C-alpha cells in the first residue's frame, strides 16, 4: 500500500441524513464523496432493466461487475441514461436493500467502492463503510435519528423532487428496511466498535456537519477552504 489516503466513514440507517452530511463534509474538506447506497440502487435499476430476478445471486453479481456507471455534475448515469430521479425512488431503495443481503453481490461491488478512495481524501456513506469497505478509516461515525424523524425527512425529500410519498407508508417501509439491513448475515447495519455515535433527531444539518468536521480536526485533518 502507498501513502494512506484519509477516509471518513459515515454509516447509519436509511434517511438518517448521512448522505447530506457526508456530501457537505466532503465539500468542506475538498475531498471525494462516495454514496455507496447509490451503487446498490444502480444495481437494482440495472436488474429491473435487464429483468434479472432480485433473488438470482449469481446473475446479480455478474451484472454488478459490469455496471456502466458515471457520476458527473451531480447526476448519475447508467448505460448512458440519466437515472438520477429513478435512483431515489422508494421501490429502488427497497430492491437495493434486498439485493444487498446477498453475499456475492456485496463482494462484486467491493472493488468499485474502494476505487473512490483517492487523494486528497474520501468521505463515504453507507452501512458497512467503517466495518468492511474502509476499515482503516481514521474517523467512523454512526449517524442515526428516530424512525419518525427519518420518515418525515424522507417525505420532504421525495415531495421536493416531485415524487409520490406518504409518511405512514414511508415509516413502515423504513422500519422493514432497517430490520432487513440489520439482520442480514453479511455486513449487517450496526455501529463498529470504534465508531462515534451521532443522533441527529434534534440536530440541524449544519450542526451535524460541524460535529464531524470538529472530530476530523481533532484527529489532525484540517479544512482546506
Ligand atoms: O443508503 P440507501 O438508502 O441509498 O441504500 C439503499 C440500500 O442499499 C440499503 O437499504 C441497504 C443497501 N446498502 C448496503 O447494504 N450497504 C451500503 N454500504 C449501502 C447501502
């Protein structure tokens, strides 16, 4: 291994705000950002497109190795098509959670995620960033919030994007997704031993971002801008 590239790993349940916080921390530091959930969501979209069964582990793993994905200008492209909106749909997230429980799928997507680790540094968010993908991360955060707060946040995000949503069904879906993500045999959603817990139920986005930046600073990483 060459000189270690610093990684901040932010894990947590769905709609905990980890994506927003991780993206802003990356921006403040001038570092790269990996939304690892998007990789699982992209594979789910590719499976829909190629009519691959969500339980066909071998076919999904093969598809995962060939995914033609581009992240550019705040948009996400799959096989040359802009899928930014479809990516955020609830059915895409639910399908992603199902395929993410399959060990061969997780393995197939590992190298793709690690490839985002580039100088000057990386902020990554997901479920297993600190435990499996970047165990060497110098700062690991487990970000959470109550299910009700998360359902309300997700509702706002979807409505702002013009996508259909109901708080009651979102709450049911995210509790189901939490249970599946936390109880799977491989890389289950749970805080690493060396993770710092951050409950954002009562925090603004800026407060959560500042909390992470302060910790990074304490551990020797400064702001560049
Ligand atoms: O963070 P998200 O809602 O975009 O993630 C979608 C699904 O992908 C989530 O329910 C579980 C899975 N996932 C995972 O298993 N491991 C990750 N590192 C990121 C996401």
